[in-house]
């Protein structure tokens, strides 16, 4: 496993590290052995917590199939987390090299400890990663939400999403597939409670984070990618949030000992916010399968 560090001046760095550089042991307690931080695919009758790891693995295998990743030479995971997906791609799906991008130094250290020589981890922003035509497939699993600051005016946000899709387009081989999993928010009436909760997310947990609108993604990808499928999986993500909350409640004293009360309370509140906003259909969680044009 190779780890490559680079300097970045991207605005999301501090906000990402605030959330993702909480200790790896805390995240292991929260997420379980799978160390996947997105929605899972449960089957009927499976337990919420007991089947969490299986549900996450099942999702990753679906993503790999959608991207036609099996046996490919090189794939890219943008916002690779703790390396679960790149590890599975190389150990189960026959990918020869998987490159993961992360801004979290603790995540990079965790991936290094996996000891997988087929993984290359770069502590680098997506906007700095230039590898024209280097990848047979690409993935971005619930990381795009961190890539465009909410402080930008709408037109500038759309330009930023356009730049993101251009970067992915440049990195892929012709007809290469890109699987994107991302939350979206659409215009809805906002009550007092949800307004307070959204302010908490912006100020205390994910500073400056912008949950994209679907039309922003459509404008950003137009002419660069063909849409193969678009699936709203909000329930799967809400279910994962509920599973993580249940794990945290069961081992709360351990979690506080690993970090502190303030960190645990932050996570409890933000996970509950995401769970109920997904359940109430304020947020969506779309899976987009795209094919590179040109």
C-alpha cells in the first residue's frame, strides 16, 4: 500500500478534518468492522445492527458491478474513507490497483495498516488529482457533499460541480463508468426545528457543507456523462444512521472514554438529524451510474 501526501488549500480541508479525524477507534465502535460511512443494502428480515456489515458489503458489490469494475487495471475512489471499498475491489473483484483520495490523515493511516499493496492512498483533494485517462472506473460514495462550499452563490456552485465532473471525465478512459452516491436537498417548506438542526450541521459539524440539488448535478454533468440509472436510496441511508445510533447507544460509555462527551453528543445529534430528514423526505440519497461521453 502506497500513501502519498500533498499540500492543499481547498476550503473544505478544515471542515473535513474536524469530522473525520476523530479517532479511528471511535469510528470502529460507531461503524462496526465494515468501516463504511454510507447507506447499506439490507434484505427483508435482517437485523438493523446485526446485518450492518453484510448490508455494507452487499452495497459495495452492487457498486462494483454497476461500474463494470471486475478485473480492471485501475480504479479511483474519491473520498475513500477508511479504505473499505478499495480493499474490497482489490481482494474480491480482481481490481489490480485501486487509488483512494482522502483529506483525512487518520483515514490514510488506517488504510496503510490494512497492508494491501494494491491500494494507493493520496492525501489530496479531488481538484488537485490529475491523471488523464488513468482509470477504468471511478466512485464517489457520500463524499460530494463536502466538495462545494455553501457560501458560494448558486451560479458559482454550479460551476464548481461542473469542474468536479470535468475532473472525473478527464480521469476516466472512454466509456468508463462513474458511480456516484450523494445526498441531495430539494426546495421544501422549512419549520423551526429543521431550521435549527440545519444550522447545527452548518456551524458545529459540517461547516460550510452544501447538500447539492439534483439540478446542480444535472447541469454539472451535462455533455460529459450519459446517465445509465438514477435511484433514490434515502431509506437505506436513514437505516444506516439508525444502526449507527443503536451501536453508539449500546457502547456510549466506551465512546465517551475514547473521545469525550461533547464529541459523542455531536454525533448523536447529527446522526438523528440525517435519519429523520431522510425519513421525512427532506433529503434524498441518490445513486447515479454514469458513463463517460467522448
